[in-house]
């Protein structure tokens, strides 16, 4: 792709974001989202501080950097030695949810990336369908694996394990292009009382 065309696709993310992590696409965005910062890595794929789109454009046009995409996120790779390698603390914030999950990459001064993903909510149904199919094969006396009698499941449920494995995959993508130093996860348990209204009453 020519640098000018990539620069046009670069800073605008259209209605359905192309960001993909292990088969999970980001939710569709309304309108256009302009990238405020561009991740930067050196020639050895070591993470540097993000830069502005204007500076990244100048680097690409002058040949100092090469554009590339990492899981749909536009990045630049420096072809020259960086002026400095000082990095600031950058944190990944995770807001888990039952249907959507929000991720943000920010420092104390700037927010570099905000993304929203569909939560992994299909594992429980898939495990149930697999169990029913296996039981049906036994009833038909067709090939199946040996029954595991009196088996204790133990460990982490498959649905919970899949949700946390997805979080790990997303953070690994961010850690490959940002100098991540901290990870924060919102952990809130909603307390409800039987017979009480779930919404606050405005007086």
C-alpha cells in the first residue's frame, strides 16, 4: 500500500473497526474516530513512546519510519536510531462486562487508545452443545470417547477461563506496541436486595 493511501486509512477508523484480536472484532463505531496518537517501535520491535499522527506522517514521507498494522492498530517502525528511549509509565485499564468490555491505554497526561470488544459469551452454549452431541453418539452406539465416571470438574469453569484468556490476548497485543508498565482491572460486585427496585428513584 502506498504511503499516501495508508496515511488516509491510517488516521480514520470507519464504521466497523478493523481491529481484530483472535477472531473478535471491535464493536461498530458511530461515524469516524480520529487517532490521536500512533504507537512507535524501533527496528528491533522494542516499544517506544507513541507519537502524534502529524509527526508519524513526516517520518513516513521522509523514510525515517515504516507504517504497519498490528491487529488492526496502525503503528510505525523507526528505520533510524531514536533520539531517546525514555518512556513514561503507561497503564492498560480494563472494564469487564457481560456483553461488552472496554480497554484503554493511557499515561498520566494522555489517552493513547480506547477500544470496545464483544465479551466472550458463547463458550457455555458451545460446551453444552458438545456435551449433548457426545451423549447422542453414545445412545446411537457410534464412536465416542470413553465415559469419565464420577469426574470432578475442579479448576476454572470453561466460560470464565475463556473470558480471562481473551483479556490476556488483548493485553499482549497492547504490550507489543506500547511500553506498558501497569495493568488495572475494574472489579466491582453489585449488591442487590430482594424486592428492591434496581433503579434509583429520583425525587
